[in-house]
């Protein structure tokens, strides 16, 4: 499961931060009553003791890390929203040990906020069926290999040496098990709760740019629809969904949108459907006068990207395209 | 649940990092067979699809964030290990929005590694009863108020204004709900799995100092026993357990130990037992010639600390005492 922690990036410029902080947004307290008391042991060699699950529990909160520059060169911060079954770890380091998009966009001069959505990672999760109503979903490596378009489902094998990826695959396939170490369970029925927490985050952060991936891309498209005056731009990388109503309720013009797509979508019926849904969203925005640019990576000469361009071997190239698009919208205030 | 994300710390020196990275250590792949396929919907407005839980799953891994200085002034890094039901978020920012021990020790010149132990936070957790055998434990605010020695159990109330804390409490009681937002579920029977992952971390990081809190303090005391030549010093803050056999198997002398204790232990029978167990460990180490210092905060004039000195109002004062102790063992290589 190790992914080269010893790798260094000494040639790159240092990142000077005035603050590294974390906080929680959203959430509420729920009280439980009438559940049986259990006897459990906790500490090494410690005695068993009563565990009473009844009482107050926080649920619905989201975790956010803020990396705030000593000398930011961008006017608004960048928010990175991960996809389904992921956490903010997705942005930190690629599974094969290279600096991820967190470092890329810090070095580009942005203050960066990395969040763990409700129920994921450090955001914690609540009891079921007492608070959450459904059981969690745990994704297998077999499913991820297929759904993340690393290779065809039948190309997955428990033995790494026997796996077959798509030809020209940019995902670092040798690090697929390391990648799977960062997957977390998720629930299928929590969209409203998660969106409420993202909305609380936007309310708190103020003007910003949102970059969301997969499920987080769908949340980003919905969040900007709700707060069109506050979000300066939205980048949806491989969004798995889009709002049914593309416009803001009061028809306020929406800020610029960028949609980024990897390769091998034609071979995956689920992704064909997801993309058709999102493409229709982009078309509707454009028709209403919103800038809505689609970056189809293979169409632009970057072939072989998986569902995770930020972890693929060419992750810096993809990030550079996003940054180039952003430079027109949120240019550096000074030379960085 | 908000904890003042707008608070800034502009007067403090910037932290210049050459790298912010994360990685996973430990863990193995487990295969599941024979479980029923479910129909679930994932994306916003997306169609339902088959979810097959069978297949390969990673379990037993731990998540680690490394904050590596552009110009470290200490020879070895500092590893921060959180307590039971917590994550690495515990070290980042106090519940009332002040910089936590992560920033304190970065500013003191250390490279710092923050981990989420197995099953906690970004380390993810595995299916039960298929992989984990027991159900998780979710701590209520009621229990935390008591167990963390914020106040007596009967002093807890759902309404914050009706809560009664211990007199002179250093914990920021007004931020108790924000603090509870960072608690994560835990399992009671995973010590061996968690210790294996910590051992993998130590193997990977090399020479270091370990600072562990509560359950993580117990793990730190055991980990240094297993790797006495590698760990330069261990600080156990309010450890909830200690190894039954204090010494290394081959009787290699152990590195210096510091035990840090807060206030109000006399009022809590569970903590009296935990501390008696750990005090015996310190006595055994001293008898064998190991430096084993006990820092009883109220005995040293710092009164009112809870089980979480790193989140208490005087967290910087407590950190300064730890740093003073460390300065003799791992002094700065240059003036920072």
C-alpha cells in the first residue's frame, strides 16, 4: 500500500503559508434514546466498561482544510471538492507519489481549501440505522478498475501482474492498490445533506472558485447555481451529474464553467449516460449566454486519461490546462 | 458547528514547506464472495445501477500527511498520533479556532507527520461483519463531556447554555459542539491491526520522535518498545494505556519518555485506573535506567486542563513545556 513517501520535490519552489487550519461546517445535533448499553474494552490491557450509545451526536458536518498563503497572488481562493467514495487525500499526492493538484494550485498562487464531504474521511459519519437510514456502500477494487476507466471490468485481477488496463492508460496502474487504500465508504442517499454542507462552506468562505471532481463536480455545478454571484468560476472534472435546472432560480447569469473529460468514455455505457446528461447542461448554459467550455482531453491531444486526471501520469499537464483557462478569469495579481 | 475559519494568525512567521504530501501505510487486500448484489442510485438524477460488494477490498491501511520544511532546523521529524475516536484534525486547529500543535511544532522547526489511524478519518474503514467482525462505536457528546474531563457526566446538557464544566476548565467549552464534529467512529478490537500500521509507518519514516495522545499515547509507548533504536524520544499525552512489558524484547535501553497529564483525574475513577497503569510503566522504565519524566500539569502550576491539552485554552503553554523537554533531546541544528 506504500506510495513512495520518500519521493522529494526539492526542485520546486517552497510553499510559504501563513496558516494551515481546519474547521467543520454544517451539521446538527441528533439525540438517540432507547438503545441498549454495551460492555466494551477500549485501552490496551484496560478494563471493559459500559458504552451507552444514547445521547447527542453530531451529524451532517463537513471537514475543511485551508492552506493560506503568506503572499497569495490570486484574488479568490480555490476550493477542491473530491468525488464519491473519496476524501481530500485525492488532491494531495498521486498514488505513485507525485505532488497532486493541491501543491500545483498552491504553487500557482491560490489559497486552497480541501474538504472531506459529509460522511467521508475526517468529516465523520453517523450511526445507522439510527441516524443514517441506509447501510454504507464499500467499493471493491474490481468495480473501481471498471468505473474509473482504468481498464475493462474483465481486465481486473487480484494479482496486479495479471491486470489488463486500457491501451495507453495514463493512470499509474502499478499504484492501483495504493489508490484503493484512499477509498472510503459512502452512502447513496445523502445528496441533500452534502449539498447543505457545501452551501454552508460557500457562505463561510465568500468569493471563490470551485473545482469539483465526479460526484463533487455535480455538487459544484449545483452549488454555483445556488450562489451565482459568489462563485467566480466553476471547473467540473468528469462530473457524474448536473442539476436538472441549469440556471439560478432568479435567472442571475452564471459564472464561467469548464467541463473536463478523460478518455475511454465511448467504451463505458454508464459514463456515456453521465456525460450526455452533463453535456446537455453545458448546452443549456451556453444557449442562455453563460460561458461553458468543454475540455475533451483526447480531443485536445491528451489521450488515455482515466476518470481521475488529477492522479494520472499527465496530471500536471491537465492542471496546466485548467490553470490556463483560469488565468483569463482570475489572473495573478502580481508575478508569483 | 463552525469554529471561526476567518481567524487569522498574521503575526506569526510563515511556514515555508518544500512539500505537503500524503501516503498510506500498512494494510492488505481481502476478497469477499457470495454477498448479494444491490440496486443503488449514485449521481444526481442518475439511474439506479447494480452494486456488487463482492471482490477485493483494502483493509488495515493508515493515512499519513507529511509537512516537510524547506529549511528544517531539527534532525528528526515529529510524528503526531491522535487518540481514540479522533483523526489528525485534532492537531490542526483548536475547536475555538486557534492554531494547533501541528503549526506550533512546524514553527519550532520540525518536519511533522500527522496520521489518521486505521479505521479513522482518511484511513477509511472496512465492511462489517464481512471484514471487521464487530460493529463500530459512536461516542455521544454526553460521554465525551465526562470521559474527556470537560465536566461531570451530570453536567452535560443538550443546550450549551445549561452545561456545567469543571471549575477553572481550560477546555474551550463554548466550542464543545465544534469539537464533537471531529469525532469519528471507532472499533474496540483493532489494536493489533492499528499497531501493525504504526510499525509500518515507523519503518518507513526512519529516525523520529513520536508524540501520541490518549489511545495514540498507548500505541506510542508500545511502538517505541518495538523500535527502541529508531525512536529518539516519545511523548505520551494522557495515554489511556501502556504496554504490560515496558522493556524492549532484547532489553535495548529505551529512549527518553515524557508523560503529560491534565487535571481532574482524581474525580474520574476510569482515569485514575488508566493513570495508575501508566504510572507503573514509568516507574518500571526508571528502575531500568530509562529517562521517564512525568509532567503533571496541575502539579506544575497549569491547572484546569482537560483530557485534550492540545485543544485547551493554554495549548501553546503545554506545547512549550513539551518543546522545552524536547530541546534537550533534539535541539535545533540552527537558530530558527
